[in-house]
């Protein structure tokens, strides 16, 4: 079971995940602005992939480290295969943008053009805009013996310029495009406009849209008096952001994370993107200055930084987007009996089909209810303008004991979390800044309420973050319960996170890093035994990532024993299905649609006495060993049946589903001839009451 041939390379499988996102962008059935959205997500995913995963492989390559991948692929071979696959996807993405999406958007009145395509009148108008609004904030940087090559910030847009002085000397300069100005400039075609209106137009129908770097490049001569601009090109670098926080040496974790944020902006350069057609000699000059190898250079035919095109999705063009969706308002919110309802029975919500308002109202009710005496909450990614944070501050002002466990090390959200934590701390909220050596990824809220029979506890456990923004587009499970054992476990776990408790065993909860792997393996092994006794063995796993080798080996053993295993995985899957004698009883599928599948559920039939866990933990070593994660059993039969029904529906999906093949590639499923089309997300949206 340790044979490398039984495992799919983690990084290459991630690329296949992003290929499915690109396929959504290229699907002609997808509305045009939704195509642009998926294209931006595809590029953003690639940025993070290079910043974190490729950065780690390059580090292994440079120090000559052996492979750490389960499939045994050496770092140099991984880098070569990553480049081959990424180049193929970039070619497809760029061709789709240039040949299909850009012309189709233009037909609908969204004209994204080059500066050279503008009219003389538009150019004259932009001349004044450049001189008055942009020129004053530009800072060209010379590159010579007296001016060392400047430090270039991560994923910024830059221009490299070759100049010739009046006496014939060749000189070089770098110019950073300002990131505090709108990247998209809406230039009126007919009417006059004030400069302030150039940043954004509600629908774009009467404007031409150009990129700020295009405008700046056309006016470079104004920045270098006495010189002639000979050559220039736009470039962008990607740096290693997966740096280590020296927690063991830090007296103050908050200060250590603040230092880490500053350092990450200038980690090692991992990738250089240059615009297609850039001068080879000038490109080599830049490559040498950055000390890069040829495989780290990518020539881009379309605009650079297409991950930043997401604001265009905000154009007021509803006919070019999916119909708006509003989740069903939970019944216990409408009835106004939050705590009595939860006390009488567990409550389950399925976001976004059921509104996140249910979670907000639970916390707001706790903040305003005079009988509530304490609230404890974990915060991993809570988003901008967080109503959760506002409710916790309100609760504190009302005299309640409020504790927020804020994970400072949530990747790419560190700065935002620091700001929220400091704001809450000023309001008197007890703030715990994460946990040394571990990330706190569990999604928990504990409310303590004084009632006639004494103190009662209420708990919310979720698979998703306390972020109303992502709750509209991520599918997640949420459980509200007053179960004594679960509430006691959550209380004990908060003592672990905030104090010095060494507790590792819990009544009902499964908690990483102590018990999650062992619990999952134990239930797989129990399913094997149940199948041997009565047959009909069945396991359904729904998660974001499946990487852990010990769990994969146990799933292989279950397949060999005849247990039927169905896996729905959104991202990385290192298990190789369909291998005769090993995994022929395992199917793996991935669903890519309007909503990002983020929920996690682990179901075991157990001889007709089903057992199910839901929660925050994926089946990766980092979730099992390096984080505090929580899985809760679903004890209510009705809720368990509801979740099982959604899992069965997703397994039947043949519209937005991809099947993982034994060679590591994915095949998009199609509706069988004379069969029924099953789009699980559309079915669920209609079931929960689609509302525009």
C-alpha cells in the first residue's frame, strides 16, 4: 500500500482542479460576466499555487531534497510537469479571452480596448487625466551603479524601460503602476466626464474601458526628460509567501505575525510573468537581475494579473450574469424563538440554500438577550465589515463576557484578522491570538445563558467560516445544538484554546490534532467488519482535500474488502480510484458549479446503524496534525437523513460533475442517452425556494 504508483501527485492533481475552473470559464453556456468571474478565479488560484506550493517545490529543488510526494516524483520532474500543464492552460485561457470572451463582451456593450483603439478626442481627454491624476504619484526608479535594482513587491504590475540619453547612453528604469488607483478606466465615447467618474461606470454601455498600465505606458516619455524611450514591457513577479513564523522564538505572537506579513511581501521570487512580445534582451536583463532560471519565466499573451478583473463582475448587467439567489430564511429566525427552538431539538442549516442570517441572528440574539452571560467564538476568516465582529462588540458593551479566538495565521487574511482583533480588544472583548504551533481552524460559537433551571449552553458548529460574503457562494453545513455532551466538549475545547488545559479526549467531538485521523480510520475499519458480517458496506466522504496516506491506505483496504466507497472532493485527491484489486470499489468525483463545494461530511453505513460526522477538518496532514479542527457527530436522525439525501443527490449529479480516473485525469460526466439530467446545485436551490 506504500507503492508510489497507488498515489496521485498532490500538486499535479491541484492543477487538474484549476483546469475544471477554467473549463467553467470557457463554457459557452455560462453567462459572459460569469465566464469572466471564473477566469479571474482561475488566475487567482494559479497565483496562490505559485506563491505557496510551487515555492515549496523550488526550495526542495534548490537544496537537493528528495521527493516528499507520495508518488515519489522528484522535485525537478514536478516542476517540469507543472510548467507543461500550466502553459497549456494559460494558452487556452488567453485564447478564450482574446478570441471569444472579449469580442462577445464588446457585442454587449462592454468594450475593453487598448489605448491605440481610442478616438483622438478620448486620447486628448485622457491626456489631462494622466497629467493631473496619475503623473504626480508615479515614481520611476533608475537602475545603474548608483541605483541598485529595486525591490519589487509581490504580484504588483510594473514596467521595465530601456532609455537612450541625448549623448547616446543606454539606461534602464523600473516603474510600478500605482495600486491605489482604479485599474480600469472608463472613458466616455460621446459625453464629457469629470475625472472622478473615470474609475467606474455602473454598466459600461457608453464607455471604452482601458487598463491603467496601458495609459501609463503610452506616456512614459513624460517621465524621462532628456531621454528617448527605446523599449518597454509590462511584467509581474510572484514571490514565496509560505514563510515560517518563528513562533517558538517569539515572545509575542501578534508581533511575530506582523513581522511575517512585512517579510512575505518580499520573499524569494518564484515566477516572472512578462507580456508576450517583450524584447528578448530586455527580458534577459530582468531575468538576470531577479536571478531566475528559464523555467520560472512565463510569457503572457493577454493582460497580466487577470486575477484582478473581478471588479468588472460588479457591472450592472444582470442579463450577463446568473440570476441572483437569496437563500431561504430559516424558520426558527422567522419565529423569533432562537434559543427555545435549539433547546427543543437540533437545528441544521445548509448554506447558501438556507440564509446565513440564521447564524447572524443566533449571535445577535445572544448579544442582546439579557439572559445570556457569555459568548465564546472562533474566527478564522470573517471578511470585511464583519457583522459577527460588530455583534461581539455589542455583546461586550452590554456587559457580557465575550471571548474571541482569532487565528492570526489564516493565510492571506492575517492583516485583516489583526485589525479585527485589535478593534475588538479596544472594546473590551477577551482576545486570544491563536495557538502556538497550531492553527485554529475549528468553526465554533458557544453561548452561555442563565435560565430557570440554571446555566444552559448552546453551540453552533459549522464547516464554513463566519463570513457572510463567502456564505453566499460557498456550500456549508451548520449545526445548532444544546446537546449536553457536545456543549460540554466545546466548553472544554475553548479552555484548551484559551488556557493551559491539556485535554485530548472528548465525549462526542472528534478533535484534531489528537483524534481525527484515528477516528476516521476506526470508522473505516468498523465498516469493513460490518460488511464482512452483513454486506452492503458503504462509505461516503465529502471534503475539500484527500491527501493523508494513512487514511487512503485504509480506504484501499475497505475497497479490497468489498465496501462501496463514494468520494466527492472539491480540490486535491491523492487517492487513485479504479485500480484492479486495490480501489475498483472506489469512485471519486468533483462538482464545479455556481457555488463552491466547501461542506465536509463523513458517512458510514455501519450495518444499518449509520454514523456521520460534519465539521471543519479535511483529510490532509495539515488538518489532522497541524490544526485544531472539530468534527461533530450528527445525532439527530432527521438531520442525518437530510444530509445523506444531499450526498446521494451529488453522487447522482451528471451536469456539473467530473469523475477522477485512475490515471489522475478527470472526465466530465454527461447525461446518459435517454437519461435524466441531474444538476445537484440547481435541484437544491429549487428545493429550498429559489428567490430572486
